[in-house]
């Protein structure tokens, strides 16, 4: 990811549009010792190429992560929407 700073303002340089999405997530990953670790957090935004997750748990760099994004039931939020 590249970023440019101009006049103390952040300019987004990502190629894909990101959409705000604030929903809970759960994830699992192997620790540096090989034991399975679980974590929870929430999303900040999402794109076709990734999800920004906020969490107090910090997997190791390069760790493989299984991520479950807990989306709400749209029928409960907007009747008639499909």
C-alpha cells in the first residue's frame, strides 16, 4: 500500500474502493509455538481485495488466519430487500 502526504492530509492511494462496514469478526490462527489461538474484533472497512480488522489480538506476521465475518440478517434490517 502506498500513501502520499500533502499539506498534512492523508491521500488514499489504494486502487480498490473500500466500503465502511462495522460488524463483528472471529478468527483463529496458529501461534509461533504452533498452538491454535482464537481472537475477536470488528471490521472497519472492506473491499474486493481485503478487510480491515480491528482487534486486541495480534497474530504473528505471516500467520495463516481463518476469519469469520458475522453479517447481520438483511431481512431483519430491511424487509423486502434481497
